[in-house]
C-alpha cells in the first residue's frame, strides 16, 4: 500500500509511521496539561484522574469509528470527505468549515500565548515579532512538503513526552525517598490521593467542573485522521496510532497528575501556577520555570503547526466537494494545498493584531476557546452520525472491515449521549455558557452561506446543461 504519491487526489503519502504516531501523541497532549492541570486538580481533587480516563475512553471509541470509516474507502482524505459522502453536502460543509474555524481560533490563541512565553526570556521584544516569525516560519515549512510538517510535529511531541516522563520519574523518586514538601510539611505518599477529603473532595460538582478544561486538553486528537491521507500504508499505521490512545491517556494524564498529587496534596496545589514548575523546583532545579516555559512554548508551537496543517487540508477537501472556492483545491508542485494554507495564515495574523488591543485579551479567549471546544464536540458528533449512517447503508463494507469499532452502533449512540452530556456541563459556568450561547450564531452564518453557495452551484449546473 505504500506509495510516494497518490495520483488520484494529489496529496503526498510521505508521512512515515513514526510521524503519524507522534502526531497522534501531540494531538492527545494539550498545552492545558502543563498550564491548566493545577486548576483541574483544584476543582476536582484526585477525581481529576478519573475525569481524564472517562473523556479519553470515549474519545478512543470516537477515533475508532473515524478509523473504520477512513479505512473503508482510501479515497477519503479526512472526516469531511466521509461526512459529505454519507450525510450529504450540507453536513460536509458544516463540519469542514466548523473544523477550519475551530483551528483558526486556536491558532490565534496560540500566537498570543507564544508571545507571552517568549517574553519570559525577552521581555522587551516587540509584541508583534514572535507571532509573526512563528507564522512565517511554520508556513514556510508547511509549504515545502508534508514531510517537513511531520518532522516538526515529531520533535515538538517528543519534547512534550520527555517533560511528562521526567515529571513522572521525579514524582516516583520523591515518593520512594520519603520526601517532605516544604510548603505543606507533608511527606510524599500515595495516601494523599484519598486522605484529604477522599477521591471526590469537592463532590460530584467539582468532578464535573474539571470536564470543561479536560475536554479542551484533548482537542486535536482527531488530527491523526486528517494526517492519514498523507501517511504511508494507512491500513497499518492508522490503527496503530489510534489503538495506542488508551496507553497515552494513562501515561500522560493519569500518571502525571497522580505523581503531582502524591508529592503535593491536591489541596496545596496552587491553581494559578503550573504543577510541573513546582515539581522540578522541589528537586532543586533552579531553571525549572524556564524548562517548563520551553515545553509549553513548544506545545503552543505544535498546536499552531497542527492547526495550520489541518486547515489547509480541510479547505482543499471542501473545494473538491465544491463547497469552497475552487482556488483552495489547487496544490503546489510539492503536493501541498498552498492557497488554503496561506488563507488560514492570514487569519492567524489577527492574533498578532489582538495583542495591541485594550482590555483583558485572555478573558475574551476563554470565551473563544469555549466556542472552539463546542465546535470540536460538534465535529466528533458528526463523525459518530456518519458511522451510524455507514452501518445502515453499507453493511458489506463493515463486514469486510479490518478495523471495526468495538460495540458498533450501540457504542456510537453511547458516545453521542456522552457528548450531549458534556455540552450540558458547559452551561454550568458563566464564561463557558456565553460560548455555548454564541455558537448558534456560527451555525446560522454557515446555513446562510451554504444556501448562497448551493443555489449558485445549482444555477451554474443548469446553465451548463443548456
């Protein structure tokens, strides 16, 4: 199955297995783990570990559904393609443009974050410079070849993995050596997980509050499906990448958060600071803050890079489905959808502009990233609905499938119910509730735009027949 170039749709199959594996890991580890884990621990206590396990488990099944659909027809380049094919052009239009919107929003937030992380070392640097350099550099790399994107994601993800494994090892060492935390006077012990108010010290409400932040940490997990169109031997490598999601959730979230709470009791963890910085400081690393800042900067770069890659491919797929300008369907000589990629980059420049605005930009982005999270939940739900339709209309493809969703249609419905429940949780807090209320405006805009494009296309077809 391995080829250097897929002549039928022009995209290059130059991503190797190691690229796809690390893209999958990078998608499963969000910046929120490094910076937001203090807040999730503060909200939920030890039960935060269970929150990540529950969300990770459901997303694993959603990715299995996506994997079965992508491998049922290797002409599918992403979930937009099978949505268009199974649920119709309107669904394909909505899911493709919503996914593009979500990544552009996250990309703008990343550009703002990258500027903040850069100022840790160079506080006098002009606000516009780090973000602009980041956009130009990553756009240049992405325009050359998909393999360069794969290499960048490989190394970005590797830095995150090393940081998390180091934290787990440090936590294990401190627990075994009987370390006493100078801030709390408590000796490191696994009993911290249940001695300070039990597993649910803030009740079930605190447990559910952690879901909102934890869901955002998993945003991008479906990027492995977008990259599969340009991977060598997708029938082997895509199942490998998806099947390892449970192991990654256990290692990167459960063990890391567990290690933090074993050393420092959950009720002593500062929600305003990164627990990673605290952990490395405890073993006498004076540059702990600088090291973690580097890791978080890398994580933001990885997110922006992944967003840049996926938005270009999404616009390419939408153009092929005739629900986006045909210009986005052109590839450069390296097989990269250059026009779509540059179009998305232009929107990322808005992030640079926002740095100069009055007011609290990060408060605004709490609302905007909530919009993005809701958009991703919509995308995941559409993947499940497409799977249900596929099982109804193409049972023969399911029978021949080498990679089936465990639990089949019943599991798809269970996952849909879970996503609906998460949306209800988003209505509990004021900032996330505002994002939830604003999201229908995006869908209304999409509906109007689709009607205009659809009518125009129908008129062009009628004129062509005359």
